[in-house]
DNA sequence: AATATCCGCAACCGCTCCGAC
DNA sequence: CGTCGGAGCGGTTGCGGATAT
C-alpha cells in the first residue's frame, strides 16, 4: 500500500534526502565556531616583502599582541591569525634561518622520543627555532632517517617490536601489556637506582661525545638521554599521559609501555617516587639537560624558561640547578631524573640500545613474540 | 630540452586552552 | 559558573624549486 502525502507528491525520495542533508549540514555549520576573519575578503598565500615590512613596522611600533587588530592597524588585507603566524614563524628577529645542527637533531629526537610530537615544547629547547621549523624538519628529515635505521619514528621502537605489538592487537598474546605489567611491578618495588659503570670503550664514547664534536649520523644519535618507562615513575607516566591531548598521545602512551633503549636492567633504572610531575616543567628544567653538553647556544636563558616552571609549589628548574640540597619531591624527582638521564645508555649507541632491548625482549618472551608473528 | 616526480617549506585549518568578563 | 574571544598548538595542504627520467 502506498501512503500518499504532500511530500511524496511534490518531492522524490532522493530529493527529499538531499534537502535533509543540506539542512543538517547547514545546522552543523551554524553550530561551528565562526571563522576568525572573513576569508573571502582577505589575502592568502605567500607573503610579499611589502607585507612583511608592514608587519615589522607595526611590531616595532606597537609590539605584539591582539593580532586581530594588527591587519587593520598595519594596513594589511590579511587575517590576524595569518599575521601572527608570519611573525612567529618567519619575521621574529631572534629566529635562525640556517640548517639544523647535529646537536639540534639529537635534541629533537630525544625530546620526540620522550614527549612525542609536542613541537612547541621541543622548540622551546631550541633557541631560534619555531615549532613549525621543528615539525617540518622532523617530518622531512628525521622521521625518514629513523625509518631508514629500522626505528619506528612514532614509537621510537625497533620496527620488529612494533610489528610484534601490532600482531598482538589481533587477539594474540599482548607482549606489550605483559611487559608493562612486569615493569610496573618492578617500578613499584621502589628500589633505589643501581649504578652501572660503563665499560672502558663506552666511557670513551661518552667522553668523545662530551667534546661536542660533530659525528656521523650513527655516532651522534642520542644514546645518553632516552626517557623511557623504566626511568620515569608510574605516577609520572600516568600524569603525563593524562595531560596529553589526544592528537599527540601515541608517544606518551608508549611511555607507559616498556620502551627502552637502555643498556641497563629495568631495576637499575628505578628511582624514588615523585609527588608530581609535569612534562613541560621537566623539559624546561635543568634535569632535562643533556649529558652530552650541548653548545651553550642550545640552552635557553633563565628568563625564557621562567614561564611554565612553576607547578604544585615547586620550581623544578631552580631546584635542579641548586643541586640536591632541598629535598622536596620535585627536587628529588629532578635529581633522580638527572641521575638517571646521565646514566642512561652511556655504554651503547642509540641504535645499539634499541637492538639490545629488542634482543632482551625476544630472549625473555620467545613464545610470545613467535606467536604474535604467527599470522 | 621537456616532462614527471619528489621534496622542503610556508601557510592554512580546525581544534583546544586560557584568561577576561 | 558559563560564555566569549584571543592565542597557541599540531596536523595537513599546496606551492615552488630540485631532481630524475
């Protein structure tokens, strides 16, 4: 039986459906935040020298701030957001426009391994570099380098391990989870760090690096400061993970899993618990300075770092720079971090560390890895 | 020499954060 | 406490130059 209606009489079903779609999309578009400026009436694309000059003149006279008013005041037919981007990414006088140094590469890889793709935080450790610079450099150069080396640039794990993890997802034994459990237990045991002396050959490697010389890629890969689950406290991991935006969660999630490039046993990396932790704080603190003694140019000034250093009543940067005297939770955490960072992987290269760890895992759980590959 | 493909970088987009009200 | 708007962030896109065919 066909039920007649005005709609059926006047509109075909497909047309009605289209109208409904239009209505829905219209409603959705109205619910969304309006654009910051009328995009149809503003210039887009590459900036001309004249436009740059206007921005520079405006900032010289008025300083930065309230970018929405800048186009009007500076006589530019651009979106304020676009002006801000042009200034922060290109026109700022303190920006470096030359290539990245090997030390900067090291730093980027280390930080990416520790905190993932939080480019702004990483860029803050690289004076003269913007988050856009770092992000582009990572995407175009460093990611490919790591991949060539058989290291997954997302997880900073060997590709073989990533593959085994992937295999585990499909209902097979999950070695990652099991390892996480094991390491969690180890960390919870709250054992003090055990010093491990690097071998003579390893010492020479460290000294070699500390001279700040430029090495081949294989040699200047970061092998000393690798943050992993075993040298970060459980609560640190959970707080770091919880403070992470979903878009960049992968690496912090990985921090919660056994990601280690270390040559040390897991127990040797356990440190006393910290009461609180903040990645931003940590990165701005001296605790995260590298034992390979990067050039002074890599170190930010106190003023530049002063923002974001206070949290939960502790100034980690100050505490860390003061040494081990104060005894607060943050200080203990910072000192512990510094100790562990300095002890991290002194013996091996970055790649060696990863491969060693891979071998350890394979040796410890051969049946699990075999199973996970069995698909 | 012409064309296709690759690559790097600048810019844009959409989202979240955060302070002011 | 909720809303609004500016600022900041990370991911993505697209252009232009470099390189390969």
